[in-house]
């Protein structure tokens, strides 16, 4: 990863935000800018200085991973150590930008006290998050690999899903296969939701047993080399009724319409509307209770957000999920999801596979 170029881009953006320094405390942003993978760190970025603050547990790791910032090992919380370092500099009063979304009120108060009036705190715009929306070639390579590995787990789900099998046992088989094939971990707790539980949008795998008939929503993803994947497939156990097949068909048509709408210059709200309008035609739009998708990368949920009323414009290099669904409480639910890359001429579905309804 070209961390040097990323830091240079960020430094060049500071003057437009009227900032002298930016204190990075959101760990995925620290990773994106420095390569540091530890669980305790703060990155202080300024025109002349870039310093990574962490503690003694990461002395060796930080010096191995971080090449474009000075590593400072201390005994205090990293953000406080960064504030104290800045307060100790002989210079005019500085403006320090903070990631207010990742700081509590208490943490902000402690930072202010540590600065001793030597710097003014100011909530910074989402500079790093904006950089992260467009992936570079190495990031895309890692995402492709993660999506490919994640997609392979669906075959394990299909082999394991049977009436009487517990949802957690299906998830366990998938997660074991992911680890066995090199995954750092799962992108999120695996969702296996069967029968009436398929109407629970985030129905994490439970001890409930799969019924003899009904939909099973499988939502899963892996972290591989620091990057996430996300995929949802819905299968049916036992012979589906005509109503069930039509319900599935409606969601599939909505997903296909949303994917077809993806392209540079298209707004995220327009992609959402493409899915929603199809479900409106099927008189199912009121059962679609979440957004159509989200960005994916170092984190499983990143900008941009593909939802009603959102006006962000898609750009080549953005990676998003397309995942419409419909959920009838107490009866059933269906969701279908793929990871899609925005290309200069349109889109590319990563690790595509057939989405006809699978009956087990």
C-alpha cells in the first residue's frame, strides 16, 4: 500500500479545512494511513510531522508496520499522548482537527485539558473517509480475493442446511471453512435465519433449528488481508409455493435493477430508487425496510450509503453492496446481495454466480 501518497494527499487537504493538524483516532483510518494493525493508536498528521502514538505492547509491531510516521511509545492513552506532544511544541496556537464521530464527550474534554490552551480543537470533515471511498488497485486486488473466498462459503451452507440442523451449526461450518482457507476472521457475525426468522433483517445464527419448509437467509463475509467481503443468498428448504417463488423473484428483479443502475455519475439515491421502484411494482416496497447498500473495504460498512434521498455521486473505484430485501414479519424474508465495483463505463459484479432460487 502506498501509505506515503495517502499521507501526502491528506496533508494537502488540511489547509482547505483550516487545520494545522489532524488527530486520527478511528483505528480503520489509522490502518489506512499507516499500515498499523494494533488495537491502540492515534495518528497525528501535520504539514511537517506525522507521528503514531501507541503503547509498549506494540513496540515491535509498530516499528515493523509503520514506515512513514515516527513511532512514539508511551504509557498514556495514545490520543492524550498526541495532545501532550502538540502542547509541548514551541509554536503559535494551532488548530487541531478531531474525528468527532469516534470521540466521546469525555475524551474530547480530556484532550482539551491536555492541550493546555496550546491548540484549538475543531471537528474535522470526514477527510480520510472520503479518501477511502475510492479504492486503489492494491485495495481492489484484496477486495476481489476476499469476495472470492467469501463467495465460496455458500457451497458449505448449501451442504449443511437441512431440516433439524441448528442455524449456529451452519454458521460454524462456514466460519471453519473461512479460517481454514486463510481468512483473518468474519466481516460480521454470520447471519443464518430460517423459516419465520428469515424476516429478521439481522437474524444472527441462533440455536433455532431449520424447519422442514421455508426460506433461509444466509448473510456472510470474511476479512482477508485486512479487507472485507459481504454476500447474501436466500435458499428454500422444501418445495416452495407459487407465492414464495414470486416473492423471491420480486427481490431478485429489484437487485438486478439496482445493479444495472450502478455507474459513474449516478447518485446513490438513484440506485436505491431502482430497487425500490421494482418492489413498488410488486406491491412489496413497504416490506423493504433498509437501504439498498453501502460501501465496503477495510470496514464492512463504509461510505457511500445507497439509500433514499442520498445524493453522493458514484465514482470509478468505489466498491458497494447491492442488497435489497423484503421481510414479512412472522412469515418469511428474502435478501440477495452482491459486491459491485463502479468502473469507468458502468459496473462489475465481483465473484458473480447464478441467483436462481435454490431448493434444498
